[in-house]
């Protein structure tokens, strides 16, 4: 009996029955094949538009349905378990209200959107996992990424616009983003709803972990999905970032969703998964049982060949990046797609463009019964419900609202009338002005602190092929592609080494990994040209063809810690690893007195600053474990005309 | 509204709920107790008093928990204190040598004048002179081949073993009936890059071998109990095999002076090997004591004369078109070092190896054979018979030196 009681629309009231307890007390003997469908049953007469969402009214509406519910004793044999399951799986919940079915095309579009989201998320993860060098028997001596693993960034109009404003150029494949602009001009923000992997993550988590105090379809969800003033924040952010870009900083990359996804997943989540898997398999195989070891080795080989990394990567201060990802994902619990609605500057860029989109929504307000089903499923908080204007710039074009609408109110159309459409965020003029001012002032404020022109951090070693520091900050969007691709785990997100302005830009930490001399992958994956696409010959130089090498720093000896220099012990691992030819590290053969007065023959290493490329191999392999006796600082880097040691460098001679 | 539907179900639910509450609250228990104490009953049925059974179970469980915690504490008791690692006991040895399989020679040098023979031919003839690969490998063996794939260098720079030589050894191992052949090394530079750019990945794979990259999980810490090497992570793949073939490249080493067969075992170790250089000769000897390969095939197709072991400049190398095959890794290095103009007596690790009984520095005692191809590819095969005296030592040294000149005329 209790199962056949109709359920009111949950967000309109709290009355109802608690199924589990009632079922205990009054076990119903007859099978009830369609509990969900009956539960959704509502009076068939259309409800007046004026009906407010007050509880009393709803109760009145519900009463006839309740009284009219009969218990139908049937003589039919109980359907088999499989049949019940099948009907459960295939049955569509009956739509409330008038129950008008959504257009076939819309249902199709919605399903296509889900597929597209899943596909693009997988593509993104695939490209991210593959953003690393994996050798192979088919490979030759020249090593490049076989396909553009940074594709998502290349198609990012926010990145393109920002770097265009800062450098007045569109770097190489960044023109792909024009395609995305065109797409937005036709379909609106389909990128957000259909493509963006970060948006899909938020969509997914908004669905997986809804508000704890209301259920997935509850009143709180409806409230959370209404258009709110905080959604303007992303436009102010966008404006601030773009103005800052005009003044010469690509710091907006900190907030670009693709950059965040690459950075947080590539530097945080993937190494985390690697670590947990590795440690678990270690624990399993620690018993020294041959059979188990073989099994774990095989598992690990298979995982490494597919999703895991061949070694454990560590990244500087990556817990902050991971923690921020966690927080922004967690926000979905209270406000679904909080990131996309409130903060995303790429979404704001596309929102501005989407105002001119060819596709749009028409609403028949008279038919709306305020059932709010559209709001329950709305992703962009773009006011799809009746009685208000649809916010085209906020809409992700997910088509959930039309698919959910039981009353034929919402219709997506080509070239719609714009009677109930609002396309612009209607920013406050004064706030806009202040934001632009803030963006303009940000850079001078950051630069008068001592990071760039004065007291430059000596260990700020940039990847090979990087442009000069000022140009670098104009271009680097902190996407972390270079750090992900670095085969030696040498590149790391800077924390405050180059000030707030350089937050999460790449720096080389030789103690963790050195710059592999023949590797130019960081430049290859850099989408904005902060690291230029250099060839192996350009990196290493070629004396015969008079091509100078690229240096990223210079090595120095801490003679008090060096074994041959201060402890009469032979070593020179640094010289062995020095990759240049002739070697930048040269040794002085000398007999030095040992403690007992016995002479010890040692080779004392020296650095030739003309030849040193600053790769850091010496620092990496120095056996003085905690603080190495040889270390690299950025001085002498090819990209800088000021950060130099020698009076002349080959660079000046060349021109 | 609740009249019909809710009245029934909801009402019951409420009573049930409140009843449930009554049973569990503290006050209800008190009330119950108060009521029951007034009743005159015998002690056994008096709920206010502990029943004997109850007393016993509670007491027993308390005792049990106390006893169990005491047992756990006793079992995992840690007295503390610290004792440094002690190296004791016998040296660990992984001996893959084949016994009771005599061949016509134990030391073969295959050498060609410029363009006289391919690396594959030289490797084949050198091994055949020892009696063929079948002397060393039995049907069904799991063979591991350890070339030098230490550096991110191309074959022309001669910092890694020649890929053709490696491929030839793989092919011969399969021909001798090997069940599986693994080619691997623990590289110094980034492994994927070393394996790919050295050309060994391609060639070994094409020859049918399984090319394994040194993954972290394939290393396990063990005690080598050597003089300077004790606890180190060891590359399990290299020591879990039936037969191990060492295929080093002959080259200069700035600290050890010459590196080939014995020094190639650095690739057995994981971890931070950079400490080894403080006593490089002793660590080489320790590693060569630990690893006794089935066969050593030294690639001297192109040797590095300067700036070893990494090189990087083709000018530092020279073609010598020589392959040495031997069962004695000390002899391999004693002869091999002459190829780069080094004298064996200058290499302390050779003396240590000989003193430890790993082999002999006097390769002339191993029934040496030389297989010489002239420029046209014609082969002369003869025993190298050099009398044992001081002048002959010079002559033996000269044999290696003369290979350095590419246009050298072959003896006989």
C-alpha cells in the first residue's frame, strides 16, 4: 500500500513516507512492478501558471491523487526476477506535470553530449598520460612527441587572447583556438558543456556528490542552480587578467581550466596514483615469494605500459596544486559546477562570444508550471525556467533543461527570437573600472618587489630554449606541460622563487633531475612559445657549423664539500656525467697529502664556464648526498643579456 | 491530509520509534530498575544484581583482553638500541659459468682490416672460435644479455655497445636453443632515451630478444658482502637467469682508465652508484666477484680513446673492427685495454681480480686464437703463440696497439 502512495515533487515539500520503515510494518504481498512510475504520478489537468510554489497548494493538488489510489489485488503470477529487472532498467520514469515528452532530437543531443563529454575527458587523460617520452624499438635517434599532446591548450581562446595581448603575436598552433571561437559563435558555450575536460570533471562530481542537506533533486539543488550575482566574478577575473596581459604578464594561466587540469592531474593526481599503486604492489611482493613477485611484476609492467609512469615522479610543492584541485572539486557539493560558473576565465571568454551565437532558447512562459525540473538539471545556472530571461552567456548548451521540461516551455532553435534572452552579464560599471585598474596595477606592484630586476633568485633555472625572463612571463601560462613531459623529472612548478608573478612557472631543480642534453621535448609541448621549439643541434651547438650551444646556467664547486678538493678522496663522477664535448668539467691531476702524510692522487674538478650548459647532471650525480658539492645557478644562461659572468660569450661573437 | 495515508503508516512509525527510544535511553533503564527493585524476589532473578553468569563472562572478557594485550606487547617488544650494518660471512656470488664444456680456445680475437667484415661476422667468428654458442647455452635456457646501454649516445659515438654486436649475440643465443633472451642494462642517463638512441632497442627487438627497461621495481636490496660493496639494490633481471652474457664496449674511462668487461657490472646495481667512484678499483673487483658471466664478448668495433666513459664526440673514437670473446673477464680487460693504448699493469682492478682468482691477466695462457679478415673479407684463423718473456710482453701489447691503425696489415 505504501509503495503505491504517490510521492509529491520532493523539493516542494517534505511530506511523504519513509519507504523502508513502512515496508517493514506493512509488507505488501502483491508485487508492485513500477514504484517509480506511480510515485511520479500527478494530476493530469494543467496547473495554472499563477500557482505559487507554496507548500499548501501542492498539498491540495496532491490530495486527490492520494485518495484515488486503489490497491489492485491481482491474480497474475509474479513476473520472473529477470523480467522485473528488465522492466526496471528499460522503463522510463513517467514525466511529471503534463508529461509532454522531449523532442527526439533533444534527447539525442543530450545523449550525444554525454558521449562527447566522456570521449573528450578520456582523450584529455590519454594525451596527458602520453605527455611523456616512452622509448620504443621503432624509434630513431630523433625524439619528438608523435602527436600534439597539448592539443587542448592550443584550442584555448583565453590562452590565445591573453598571449596575443602580451606578445602581440599568435604563437604557432594557437590559431587553432579560432576554430573554438567559430564553434562558440554557432552553438554557444558548447565547449563548456560538451568538450572541456575540467568542466566534465565538475559535472561528474556535481552529480556524484550532491548537497548533503538536500538530495540530488531537492530544493537546495534548485536554489543552487538559479542564476546568482557571484557568476559575474569570472567576467571581472577575465578582465583583470586581460589587462594584466596587456601590461606583460600571462598570469591568467593560473586560472585557465585546461592549465589547471594539466597541472593538477599531471603533477598531482597521476604521481599520486603511481605512488599508491607502487607502494601497494611493493607491500604485496615484499614477502619474497617468487610466484607473487612474478604476478606483481607482470601487473606493474602492464600498468606501466598503459597508464602508469615508468618511474615515480616528484614535484615541488605539488600538494598545494593538488589541494586546490580538491577544494574546487569539493565546491560542487554545494554549488554544482561552481568553478565553471564563478571563476572560469575561459568560460567567461566564451560567454562573451556566445552572446552572438546562432543557436538559442525560446521560452513559452505561459506554459511554465514552475516545476523547476529544468533548474534541477541546469549546468550553467543560466535561468532556463519560465518567468525570467535566459542567460545565453552562462548557458553550457547541455540541453538538459529542454530534455527535462514536461510542459513544452523551453525550445532550442536556430536564430531564435531574443525576447526572453539576456546575452551580457551586465557588469557594474564602477566595478569594471576598478578591476581594470587592479589588472593594470598588478604587474608594477609585483615587479617593484625584489624578484625580477633586483635580487634575481640565483636558482631560477628555466628550461632550455626559454625566452628572456620578461618575455617568458609574457608567455608562460603555467600549464605544466613541460614539467609533465620532462623525462628526468627536472622541471618543477616554481613556488615563490620568482615571486608571486612566477607562481608555478617551470624551474629546473637539478638535484631532483638534470636536463637531458639531447632532449628538446619541453619546447615541443610548450603551447605559447615561452620555451621555444629548438632542435637538438641548436641545443647542443655545432662547432663545425658555428652554431653555439644553449646554456641554462653554470655549475660551481663548493670546494669545502668536494671530495677531491677537501677530503683527499678520488671521485669525479661529475666529470664522468658532464655531457658536453669537450667536457665543461676538466680535472687537475694532483697529489694531495692525506691524514697520515701519505700522498693521495686525486683529480680535482674545475668548470669551464664557456662550455658549461648548466644541465645540472653534475649536481644530480654528486655523491655528497644532502647538499651537493657542485651546483648550478642561472648565471650565464643564453637567454639573458644581463645574467652573465664572462665578458664575452660566443653569442656576442656570432652576430 | 494526513488523515488517510499518513495517519496509518506515519502513526505506527511514530510509536515504533518512541518504543525504540524508550528501550535505549538511560532514564528508561533507571525507571525499569527502580520498579523492579521493589519486588521481593530471589537473588537469581533479581535484575538489579549481577547474575553469576554475567559476572563470570565480564570477568573473563576483562582478563582475556588484558592477557591478549600483554601477549601482543610481549610479541612485538622492542628493546631499542642501534647496531650498524655488519658485513660478514661469505661473499655473494652469482656464477653463470659453464663447467665441463671444453672448447678449442678460451680466448678469441676477431679482427678485420677496414671494411673487411661486418660486426655480425666478427662476433660470430669470435664465438665460433671458442667452440660456438652451443658450448655455453643449452636448450631451454633463459639467457640475459648485458650490453653497455649506459649513455644517451648514438652508435657512432661508441659510448654504448654496438647494436649489431648485440643483435648477433641474441641471434646466436636463439640458434643455440635459448628459450628466451632478455637484453637489459641499468642506464646512467634516462633509460628510454639510452635504449632507443643507442639503436640497441631496435636491433635486439628485431633479433627476437625481449628488451627490458630498468624499472624501479626490478631492483631488490641485497647484501653483496664485498670489500666496499655491501648492501645495494641489485637488478634482479640480471641475476635471475640461467645464463648471462656480458657484452661490453671497450672504452676509455677517466677514473678507471679503461672500462669494458669488469666495469660493465656497474649496471647490476641500482641506487646511487656515484659513491662507488671513491674506490673505483675495489668496487669493480667486488662486482666482478659477484657476477661471473657465462661468456664475455667485448665490442671493440669502435673504441673510445678519450673523454670516456661518456664521450660525445666522434673524434674521440676510432674504428678498430675487433671483437673479443672469452670465458675470462680479467683476460678480456687485460687484452682489451691495449686497444686504447692502456697497459694492463696500470689497472689496479685487474690485479685485484687476478688475486681473487676471477681470472688471469695473462691471456696468452688461454689458448688464444686470432681470426683476421683482410680488406677483401678473406679470413685467416690461427693460434696466437707468443713466448712468455719480457720482450714478448711488449709484443703482446703491440697486438692491441696495431689494431688501432685501421690500415694495419694483418699478421701472417
